[in-house]
C-alpha cells in the first residue's frame, strides 16, 4: 500500500469533527507549496493568505473601512 492510499484510509477512519482540521492543514500545506515555488516576496504571501482565509476581494479599495471602521465608499 502506498503513502497516498494509507493517508486516504486513515482519513476515512477519522471522526467527522476532525475533518475540518484536516482540511485546514491540507490548505496550509498547499499554500506553502505554492509560495515555495514562486519567488519569495511579501505580496505573494499576502495573496496566498487572502485566498485561503476568504478575505474580502475589495480590501485594497476599502482599506480604510477594514482598518479603521470608516464607512465603505
């Protein structure tokens, strides 16, 4: 049995309450793998976190709202 089959079998045996934690861990690993392949810079790291953490798409336009609570434009 190869490593992937063993992991799949182990995941199938986990209680449903732990599957969210497994999913979060896998997302984190994928994010680290993607950013390791690219040139390391702050912008690519922030973008990777924004995608995984479901940050608002308009954060650049509405930064005063998100940082300081100002009304949205």
